C-alpha cells in the first residue's frame, strides 16, 4: 500500500482553504446529480460522505430543497460548511467508522470514496447499507479499473484506489443495491467513473 494512503485526512486538513479556493464551482456533475435526485422524493434527506467545503455539490442539493447531512474527516472543511449552511447538519467523522443510527433517502460519496484503500472500500458497503433507507439512492465515484493511482495536490502525493467493475457490482448486489447506471470515464463529466444504485425496497 502506498504510504500516501494514510495521509489523506491530514492533507485535506492542512490545505482546506486552498482546496476550497481551487474547487471549481461550474457543477459539471449536474447531470449525474440530477439522475441521483430523480430517484428521490422532493426534499428527501441526503447523506453527503466526504462533503468537503460544501461547494458546489452540497450547495446544489440544498438549493434544490434537500436536507443535507455532511460528513468529512477534515475539521476545517466542516467549519466552512457550517458557516455557509448553518441550518444543515455537518459532522467531523471518518466515513469508514460512521454509525449515525439514521437512514437516508440518498447517499452520496463523490470524489471521496476513491481515496480509500481497496479493503476500506469493500468495508464501506456495510456503512452504505446501514445508512440507506428502503429504496434509497446511492451514488459514488471510483476508478475505472482495479489498482492504485497516485496523483498530486499542492506538491504532495494524493492517493486514489479502485476495485474493478465486477467487484463493485458484486458488492452492491450483496448489500441489496441494484445498479441503475454506471459509466466508466464519462467524457460528459470530466472523465469521472460513476456508479448510481438503488437499495431494494423493504419487503421486495
């Protein structure tokens, strides 16, 4: 495992202000967010895992009428969210150990889940399932193939990892999620590999 895999939280905490300034506000993710929201009732509660500074994704969800609970491991990023959207819920927590005792209609892990090691990603599906209401929508980004990829941010190594598509599909099925849509390296979304799934309705 690359040593940068254990430094993600510290990196984002130290560079929180820079990350917020660098994060684009163009919302190129809008198409996928609209597909995600189409699976939700109006105003449905959303859990945003790895919410960052809340810009632009949480803002879009909030302005679309949703109640957002945002989770991030970097306290400085959560403080930015609290300052911007004080009427919503923002928690400093590691998504790998999250246990809120609450279920949500939508769960989002956009450009956050893929910073976890392969084993931690596998374990996250139990966390997704524990926080997903009956029929809940789940959307996350991954890599296109199995392996590690080391990027860079502000001169430091930035860790990413991915399972292969077959394993993601198997994990989703094992935890009662059905794949709604999956596109690898979507050219309409900045090359992101996106998974959109829905938890089976209870009693079906």
